[in-house]
């Protein structure tokens, strides 16, 4: 009898089930485990800037994004013409990928464990990038932080915009969910201490 192949479960999915769910149940006092927010999808966009007029540049961006995410990138085109930027409707302006399921969790792990730690002078992700509808959005100036790229070739620097879409109903729930996964957020700024003069007057 043939052996049954082992089903692969992403580490981040296991982390969610074993640690994130219990922690959020305790923090937010949900009455049902189904109320705990989930990560639904990750959308990764890559712009090409001036390279939009060079087909080889957009092709390189699509290839790099495919290597980073493990999924073929979709080409994005301008919806409107903008004379000031010499942009015509239909012109390629970048590429994007929407990740779900195992690829989503695998990308999230590489982003947290490998990509973000390699960002120079990193001080944490911004706390003001939640949209109030369960989504968190941030950017990376250079996509070279991912190890999937062939370092033997010249790598063109492309910026990346990453959107994490969740079922959270509030920013607080979304923040707790993402921190539970290990996303490194900036520490809240401490309130400025009152001056000695103001304290003495009080």
C-alpha cells in the first residue's frame, strides 16, 4: 500500500491556530472562536516609475515579483492619461500579485523573518497605516531585501507596496492580529515630560 503524502501546513498558519487565536480570545473576550479576525489575503504591488516606457523594465519587475511571491504577477496599466507625467491610458505602470492560502502564509513568513530584518535602518512599521476596516498597508523602498532574487544578476531597485487584508472590525483588533504573527510595529511614542517650570507652577 502506497504511503500517504504528508500534508504541508505553513508555519504561520500553525502559529495562528495555536497562539494568535487563544491570545485574541483572551484579550478581546470573543464569545465564539469564529469571531477571531483572520488574515484573508496579501496584495503586493510593485511600481516601475520611469521604466513604464521600457518593456524590459516592466518584464523584469514582473519576473522579480513572481520569484518573491511564488505566483505569476499581473501587469497593471494606467486607467487615465496624465500629460504632466507623460502617462497615457493603458500604459504599463507596474505589476501586482494577490496571495491567498498557503502562498499567503509562506510569503508572510519570509517577509517577517527575512525581508523586513534586512531593511536598512529599520525602526518598525508605522502605527498609522491601518484603515479602520481591517486592512494594513505599508511600503518597502527596495525589493532586494528578499533572498529569492538572483544576486548574480544586476537587480533594478523597485519599490513595493504591501496590503494585509483581514476580517478585523477595528484597528486595535487588526494590530493585535498582525503583532501576533510577529509583524514588527513601532513602539508608541511616549508623551513628552512636563518641564520643571510647568511642574513647579502646578
